C-alpha cells in the first residue's frame, strides 16, 4: 500500500475515531470530514486532516466528495461512513463515487434492506428469523382496533429526517391511549408510513446481543458475537456503554441467512434481543456500517476497519472469529448507566467493578492517543446541548406553525 492510498471518514464521532485509530496505527493516512458539532475524531493524532461536512441534500454531498477527491488527489482512497445516513449516501451514489474512491458500502439495492426497518422485517420473515411483533404503516384507526400487547414502542423505519423522534431510540407506550397520543406526536415529525409500532421485549442491555461481521458477497469472512450488557440511557440507549465478547451460536445462523440473502458486502452489525418469555433471540436492527464498540474487535483479534481496508485494496483477508472474554467500556456513558441501574436495584457496586476487570478496551482513552479521551466528556456534553437546543427551536417553530393554523380565518 502506498503512502497516498488512505481513507476518508465521513463523521468525527466515536465511530470515526475508531476508524482513524485502526488505520492510523497501521500507517494509513486518514482524513475526516465532519460537521462542527461532532469533532471527537478530529483530535486524534491519527487524523491527519479535518474538512467541513456540508448539511445539504445527498446529491450535493456526493458532489462535495468528488470535489474533494479532485482537489486533493484522493484517488482510490476508501470512503468510510459512520452513520446510517452517511452509509445511505455512499450506497445511493455508489456508481458515481466509485469513479474516484473505493466505496466501503454495498450498492443501494442491497443496503436498503438494512436501512429501512420495514424491509428488514420483511426479509426476516422470508428467512425465518424471529423478530418482535411489528405493525408497519398503520393509521390511527388501525391502532385503535389492533390486537396489541402492552407496553409497546413506536420507532421510525428510517432516520432520513432528523428530529427528536428519529434521534430517540424508541418511544414507549404503556397503554392504547398513550400509544395513540404518541402516534399523533410522531406523525407531526415524520410521514405516518414511516412509523412502526412494535411489541416491547422485556429486559435491558443484558438481553441484547450482536453479530458483527466483515462480509464479501453475503459470506462473513471475519465475525464475532457479543452481549451489549449496558447502554445509555438504560431503557432505550443511543448506544452501548459496556459490551463483552461471548460465544452466542444461536444468533450466528440467523445472521448468516440474512446476510446471504442480501448478498451483503462490507461491515455490518446484526442486533438481537433475547425474549425471556419464549427463549428466542429476536432481530431488532441491521446496522450497515461500523458500530460504536468496534474497537472491541481489535482487542479480540478482529480489527474490522483495517481488515475492510485490506479487502477493498485487494489484499487477502483470512477467515477468522473474534476471541471471547474481552470487554469494552465507554466510561462517560457507562458510569451514569451504572448509577441508574444501581438506583433501580438491577446492579450492585461490586458487580459493576467486577465487570471492568481485565482484559478491557476503553472506547476513547488510549495511551498512544490521549487527547480524545481527555475531551470525550466535554464534547459529549456539547453535542447533547447542541442537539437539545436544535430540538427546542424546532418545537417552538412547530408550535408557532400550529398557532397560525389554528388562528382566525381571513376577514371577508
């Protein structure tokens, strides 16, 4: 690999930092393009340059990437997404971007099965993979008479529109009246056909499991299984805060069937939740990009970003499975998650400290790259304040619009 063959990462979040460290430690040049509110990866010693990221339509973003390649001579650099939206961007413009870059996502006809949960659950049904009982594209009248088990949750089918509903993992509803009220609220934020109503499987992070893999044409080359033991917030977490590699054969077969049916190529995380009521692992999501706890893979012998870079550059990648018994933690979110669990009587302080025993991989703190670890907490707080302010302004705007629409009609 030459010095000029590097990687351009879209997004400076924790996923972007994981990619920068994985590749940078191998001497691969890494650039990051990111909005001003997401800068964690920019502070890494392994990020050689940070460029702004425009908040515009996909077509303009694709043109921006091609302009970067032309301006800076980034021909054949690998493009890495760090979110569902950046993965969809690369996938939808795969043909155009591939003229200058090596695109690490599959084409849209493949990726859409992971991006849109309506398609994800349809695929699961076809492949005989268990998933929670789900109602897609329901109307309010449908929900008023539907045979539902409570508590239930509402969640978006995609995250193409960013607002407080799509930023949240899910909205719980304890009964039908609350479900209808929350449905009306969600309907103001996204089209009703994108609102999913799903049974809520009991249990927290201790019941959540993942199959993570690097695939080529539907065949997993590198993989591991893990339990996402703690998350923050603890009920519907934005992301995991403590993960451990375990041997979970029950989710391997279903995951391989799904990926083979999609003919998936690239990095993917398939999420499940164990339903204690019937003992079945039920599919929640398919994430078509790097996942938050990806550095656990390197600790367990499967350095996913580097192996993907190797594969896209035509280098052989041998079949391998991650080792069990390794742990990953993000202290800035795991400590508040642990406190909440202790207050609810679901975790003792002794259990918590035992969970952090070696070997453990810290998500942000690293001796060879200390600055992101020092800035993680203030940047995390800034991001959430920034997003909260945006949501607050959006709520005010919607209230003003509602006030105008409810006002008196024209004077005749």
